[in-house]
C-alpha cells in the first residue's frame, strides 16, 4: 500500500508539472501539486509513526496473543508490560517460515 501511495504522489507531481507547462491548466496543476505533496508527506509520516520500538528491558510478560505478520509471514507474539502498559511484538518460531524444520 505504501508503494502505491508513493507512486500516486509522484505521478500527481509529474502531472502538475505538465499542467504548469500548459499555462491554461495552472489551477488544475496547483490542485495536483498540493495533493501530490500532501500524499507523499502523509505516507512518509505514516511509515515513521508506526515504526515505534519499545525498549526490551525487564517487565515484559508474554500474552496469549499470537498472529501472523502480513509483511514477513512470521508468527509474532505480543508481550505486555503491566507497569507501563506498553506492548511489544516479537517474532516467534523459525526465521524463515517456508523452510522445513529439522
């Protein structure tokens, strides 16, 4: 999804430059430029926002929650720190889920 948003943002910027080259379409070019830049900025902020890593110090206890990570395909377990309320998501199992276990 992130790649699609980046591609769309850059495409809107390219189209805005074409509109600026044809003087008649400048208002439409401004519209495309603003939305293209906005989409690129918001996509960048979204990817930065959700890369939060919790310090893996003491106090984290494993929960019963497990899920398969969509991007890596790995089994993940949720850890919880009762003192701070932080949650951490750690991989569990083999490094490569497609490889057979020995």
